[in-house]
């Protein structure tokens, strides 16, 4: 009986913990990115294309979270666009986001015909990830990077672009 | 003094050998290679027999995009090798950065999947660099003109990595069918999401 109560209590704690950290992860279509690219507000959007299976992406994810955390009161939004297979949303993507305690907004892009939209993000993009697009803020044209960032470099690029 | 001269020479070599931004474009003459296959034998374009070209695919063991295409790559070879266009799969990844892509791991995977085509190891990453491969999988369809090879298609295998049943356009098959029919390739360049090539640091 005691064990049962303990287990119940642990389960209760576990549920609270889940509620505390979990962010919802939406599945989005191309128009979501198009809207971000066309937005006319002062907010600087740092949009990172990644996947749970991409080791260099996973390595740099904390830097994007840190960037957002260090600029909490600034007009800056970090959006992490997962290119994982959408059917792995519950089995892989959400557990990954929880385990890594990712705070930035995560969405899964469901546009399997890659060739139809890669050039719209940037014609220079080969399709390899990680890749990062920066729009809004003080930028006049979107900035695009097909590379893995370290924090200092990302920070140096982003800081002057915040309005 | 000699040492002072050697350093810039080494630096120059390093820069020259680093991944090229350009690589081959459709219409270029492709370079031959001579790389070790999983069976221990060397494989080159010149060594292919009775072929009209080749489907050169930069791929690897670890990348889920590559794994998702393994069965489709086997099917491509089975359909087109007899028509003169065999698949030649090349793993360009540095095994230090990506241990699952070591030569030993390639041998294991090739045996598990019973690859009917050569799976060769670009040990110094020069072939990927010269071709301008940037991700896995990355396809270069070559057509043979006597002893030279022309780059005829560069890009993705088809337009749906994870759901083969929902593929709308099979880019490589479309290109090969047009080549075999003596037609011009209509879509000769496509892009896809893939893993970066793991270059040596």
C-alpha cells in the first residue's frame, strides 16, 4: 500500500514537472515561414533550420536558447524549425525538446517537397543543415548562413541587428 | 628560411584542398576517381564495363536522409545498371567526426543491405570536394562520351525523403529516362534537405 502511494505521489510529481517545462510543438506549412520572412514589425527573427538527427544542429541549439535568454527584454525572437519527419512528433521531437529543455519556440515544417521551397528561403542554400535565416530588426535584406555556429559568433552577428 | 617558405605552401595546399564552393555544374566534364570499395577492390569510372554513364551518389551510413533512400538507391541500380547506368555510391565522411561512417562500418552496412553496387570510400574527401558534393545523399548523373563523362543531372533522388509512397516526381529516374530516350534532361538540378558532409577539421 505504501509503495502504491509512493508511486502515485511520484507520478503526480512527474505530471507537474511535465506541465512546468513542456512547450507545445506545432506542425506548420510553408506559409508560416513566408509570414515570418514578410513580417514588417521591428522584431528580429532568428530562424534556425535543424533536426533531431543532425549532430551539428543539436550541438548549436543551446546557443540559440542562450541568445534568446540573454536578450529577453529585446525585440528578438528565436524560432527553431525542425525538419524531422512529422510522424515522429510524439515519439521523438517532443521528447527531445523536453529532454534538452529547449525554451525557444519549436515548430515542425511539414513540406516534404524540399526543392519547392529551399530556394525561397535563400537561393544560396544547398539544403544541408544546420542553416540559419535572420530577418527583421535592423536588417535590410534577410541574412542567411549555411553553417554551424558557436555562441560568440552568433551573438556578434545578432546583437547589432536588434532594434 | 626553408621553413618559412614551407608554411605558406602548406597553407596554400590546405586552402586548395578545402571543400570547394563551386564544384561541378551540369554540363561540366566529370573527374574520374579511384577509391576502395567495400570488397577491398578499387573502383573507378574508367573501370566500369559496357556502361553509358553512371549514377554517382554521395551518401553514408549515419545520415537518416541517406538511410531513408537506401532501398530506392538499390532499386535505381537494379533498374538502370542493365541499361548502362550503374550506381556508384561514395561515402565522403570523416570517420573521426562521424564514427558510423568508417570503412569498417560501410562494409557492415553494405553486407546487411546486400548493396548490388559499389560503395566506395572517399578517404581524403577529394572526390566530394572536386564534385562539389555538400550533403548526403547528393546525386550526380554522368553520361559517357567515349572516355569522358558529362555531368547531366545534379540533385535529389526524388521529392519525398521520408514517405516513398507519396513521391510525386522521381528526379533521377526522370533524367535517366530522358537520357535513354535521347532527349534533353528537363529538370537537371534540384535541392533537398540533407546531412552536411563531415569534413575533416
